[in-house]
C-alpha cells in the first residue's frame, strides 16, 4: 500500500461524515432557520479543503481543519451580514465569544442528536424524514439519496424541500426532547433509523456501495442515540444490536458474481466477528430494561442465527417462540411469513403452508410481492408438489425486480423434477 | 528536459458536488500528484480561488475576471518533460478531464 492509499483509507467518508457534523453544529449556533446559510458555509469549506488538499496533501487533523474553517466563515458572516437583526449588538458579540464551546466534542455529538430529532420530526411524512435525515445528518447529496432509495432526483428534491419548509414554517427548534416527549420522539427516530437500515440491507436492486453506506449511517446515528447520557434507552440499544447482528452477515450474502447466498449456504466463518461481539454487547445492555420492544425480539432472533454453529443446528423451537412473541408486539404479514419458514424447519411443512395462506390479504400479497411466492414455492417443493412449486416460483421470478433474485428463482425452477407432459 | 505549465479549467462543479464526490475527486488528484512527484517531474502547483481582481491601465482595478466557471483557471502545475507530447501524455491523467474539465499545456519559454 502506498501513501496515498493509506491516506484514502484513513479518511474514508471523512467529508460526508464531517458535513453532517458541521451542519449540525452550525445550525445549533445560528438556529435552524438559517439552515440554508449553514449549508452554504459548509459547502464552501469543503471547496476550500478540496482545492488545498488535492495539491498539498492532508493537514494533520483534517476534521479539525474543516470545523475551524467552517467556524471562521460562519463568524465572518455573523459579523458582516445583517443576520443578527434579531440579536442586539451585545448578544451577537457574546454569541461569537461563546462559539468555541459549540465545537467541543460532546457538544458536537449533542448537536447531531438535536438535528436527528428535528429531521425525524413526528409531523413529517416517513419518506420526508428519511430523505431529510440522509441529507442533513448524513451529508448525502440529492443524487446519492436518489440512488440509495431507488428514487429519482426530482422526487427526493421535493421531499427535502417540503420537509425543510415544514421545519421553517413551524419554527422547529433544535433540542433533545425530555420527559414523556422523549419516549415518543425517540420511537419515531428509531423507526426512521430502522427503515434506513433496512433500505440498505434488503434492497437488492441498488448498487452495493451505497447500500453499505446507508446501513453504516443508520448504525452511526443509532450509536449516537445509545451513547447520550440523557437518552440511554433500551430500545435504541436493542435496535443497534439488531443492526450489528445483521450487518455482520452483510458480505456473506452475495458471492463474487453477485449471486445471492441464502442463510442456509452462507459461510459462517465470513461473518464479521467484531460486529457480532458488539451486537451481543448491546443486546445484553438492552436486556436491563423492563420493557421489551420489537427491536429486542428481532435482535434476539438475529442472535439465535449467529450462535448456531451450522444452519441445521439452529434452535428452531426457540425461534418459533420468539416469532410468537414478536407477533404480539408487531403483527405483520412478513413476520407471519418468517414464522412459517421456522415451522417448516420444524418439519411442519403443511402447517407452514396453511399459516401462510391464512395471512390476511394473502391473495394480494402473492400477486404483488415476490417473497410470498418464493417461500410457498420452496415449501411445495418439500412436499414434492412440483406443479404448485413451479407455479409459485414462476410467479416469484416475474415479480422480483432484482436480477440476482430472478437468477436464484430460476435455479430453483431448474432444480425441480421435470414435468411428465 | 523542458518546463511546461498546465492550466486547469472546469471539472467538478463545487457548488453542486456532494461531500463524497469532492472527497473522491481529491483522492484522485492526490494520487496523480503523487505519481508525478515519484517520477520526479512535478515542480510546483497551486489552486486558484475563483474570486479575484484585475488591474488595468491607469491603476484601474476591476472585480474578477468574471469568466464562466468552466473557463476560469482553477489552478496550475509546472512539470518537466522531454517535449510537448510527453507533457500532454502526462496531462492525460488529470482526474478532471472525465468531468468535462480541460488542461491547457504550455511551453515555458527558455531564454
């Protein structure tokens, strides 16, 4: 590895990470109503960094350099512009004097949290919360968000515009909620991060790198939540555990030719041991709480898979119990489907099929989502019902937008015994 | 060996580029400069900010050159090469070319 590679490694995503931090800190300093100005200042600082560093190399502490540059630019603006209309002369001199305290490490973390709470404001639509969080907290550009969420730039632009307008119009302030409100707001934040993570983890259509980045961002934000002394909330810890345990398998789910490798066939030695360790650490922490959230149960399910030496040694009885618990907290078709898969592993294939077919609105689900037919196809194959297996697998193949999945379903179709007609 | 000047125009649009794109562009430039330095041909280089003043007859100072951003000189290198063709082949690795930027290669006059 030459020097440049080494530098490239150490500052992986530095700009993006730093963008979120800088916007958060400066918005705290100037107020959320000056978000546009703040974003301009931050962009400017990056332009300056790019121009200097590309020829002269990185400074000793690039993060500090960027923050300092942004801070000076911001203070210049405070001095020059009529920004301080709402402040008296003394007010803004004091503001400049205290600006330094905004750049302390704990304060930076707090600012990012405040920003996360603002972006995940409960009055915003879910899709707007996600787009806004990715842009402001995570430093993604509109086109990067569009690629990550498989949408187009105009749509994302609109969502962000709408969300920012809401924050402005309603004079949303940057704060970490407290008391009863904290719990509610935290639930929304956790949901947004959960969706964000799943977008990255499950979407097989988007390119690999950006999906990875989505998961990493969801985990970074979640870690901020769990680390804050005022929040330290068990469901956030459980959510982080869940993310770590899933992320540990990220790279073992595809082979070099981008073919899907199912859990059954994954090389367990490829699972990221460090992430598993961290996942269990947070899972244990989260267990101290009285309340059991859906995240707790989902993390427990993930952990069962992680501790099984081989697929066949998985504790399916325990998983069935966990799915039953999960259904109590969060009844949903996908969970019913997963529970049926566990039933099939317990040699109750017919019961599994019956339970899938009794999911509410199953006809529509089968017509619109590949996963139901994929599972049903496999289950009928186990029962040697080739005709039904073929029918469902063909349906799954036609419904999935993912090439990798199409290939997988085709392989299963090919593996079916030939029809005698 | 003769000296040549590279004048850079256009390239990544910093107003719309994302932090990630800027960082990737920076890394490409760093490894290009690194490469030229290893070959011992890189003599100097600076980036130029877009703002500036122009001085005219009778001490008249005006703002900017106000060129279109893609025509604005964004920076320069001084490199050593056997001849202009060698210099041009060096410039071919400039990371901004694929982004629509250009490199003007000029002979530095020897007295």
